[in-house]
């Protein structure tokens, strides 16, 4: 088994990768141990998922929907905290991570799924963007705004 993000041998990894973080309520959609190596899993949790979940907009949503974190706590949020959105690039990296992992999840029943996905060079820009913060944003925020 090789890591979906850095492509190293991940057969000695011990952590389970949740496609959508547990702190957003996901307890079912996970990849098998070794699909994402421990260093990539830890990095993505600390540098992509955690800042996103700590943003005022996500805290407000989680508070309003009573979605606890892994420790069972509902996030703190008050109206004075506002609802500012997470950084555009951070949101893009999170979506890139989720997209690659959903692709893996949907192919788990296919023999050789890991070898096939890790070998797809066309996915390398997506991997590098999500895991290593390399490359340009897919679209700038001004391109997405309407006149």
C-alpha cells in the first residue's frame, strides 16, 4: 500500500484517514489504514483540516448543528465572533484532499485500486496542491464572482 499523497510505502502506517473529518460528523467514510501515510495524515489534519474547522464560519455551522469534535465538545461560537470564511486557498486544499480520497473510497472494491491511483501521474498536481501547498489556485476568487 502506498500513500495517495506522497506515494511512499505506507504499509507500516497506523492511522485511519477520515475523508471528511470526524469533527464534521463523519464516522463512516474512512480509507483503510495505509491509504494515507501517518506523516501525510498528521500534516493534513494539522495544516488543512484544523485551520478550516477553527474558522468562524465552520465553528458557527458546527455550533448551530451541534456537531461535536472528536472529544465530544460542541465548538464555541458567539455572534461577536462573526462568520468570516476560511482562506480561499485553504478551502481549495481541503476540497482537493477530499476529492482524491473520495476517488480512492469509490474504488476500494477494485483489485489494484491503490496501485492504479498512485500511478496516475495526472493526479500529481492535485496531490501536490492538497499535501504540499504547491501550484496555483484552480481559480482566483475574482473569476468566480458575478458582475
